[in-house]
C-alpha cells in the first residue's frame, strides 16, 4: 500500500532539522538533517510499525486520499437527545460542540494506536520480568561462583595442608630411620 507522507522543516536553535510523518499511522515519524534522512528514517519506522501490526494481528490502516480533497467539514445527523446532551456538555466545559465532537472523533481514530501501545506495554512488562529473572539468575550464578571459588580455595588449602603434613611425617620418619 502507498501511504501519504508529509515532510516539513523544524527550526530548532537556529538549526534546521527535517521531520517526515505518515498521517495514516499516528506517531510514525522520522527525522534528520535533510529531507532525505527524514524520509529514510520514517520509512524504516513505518516498516517496523507494519510488522508490529501484523504480529499483533491488527488490520493495517487504509491509505487516506490527499488532504486537498477534504474540506474539513462534514454533516452528521444525531438524535435530539444526543444533541441536547452534547450541548449541555459543551456549556459545562465552556467549549464549542465542534471541539467536543472533534476530541471524541480523535480518540476513536487513535484507538488502534492506543491498542498497539497497550499491547506493547504488556510485551515490555514480560520483557522486564525476563530481565529481572535473568538478573536474579546472574546474581545466583555469581554467588555460586563465589562459593565455588571459596570451595576451590578450601580444597587447595586442604591439599597444601595434606602435602605439608605428609612431608613432615616423611621427614620425621626419615630422621627416625
């Protein structure tokens, strides 16, 4: 599928950096010191995100047509009751009905990304547990090695003491004979 990409400059402390983003995939962006670097970075991140969507069994977003074809306005029919509740909510929050509807639509549109984030957090928790277990294993192994070294030292000391005692007995025996 061919996804639309937007590339734009970002002025930061007198330096110009470039950002490339995919509107169809929230938060898939790339950056660089040139438009080409930003595009390459964004393409790599998009490939990772598509693989991740497939791994989780999520449907890929359909490419949206160019924004010039949309006016940013649409008409929706809702029940009188819903319209009344919407109006009351807007008054209570001191915002426009348009703002509330826009926020609600944005939350609904971004929901698949939140699902991905939630599943990613679950995977990160599992990974964190594995790391903790592995760290515990390493600590246990370290303690085991310390004890093994102590035991080896004890064996060496015992062997030294044994040989010294044997040598002493041999000298004593040799003196007696």
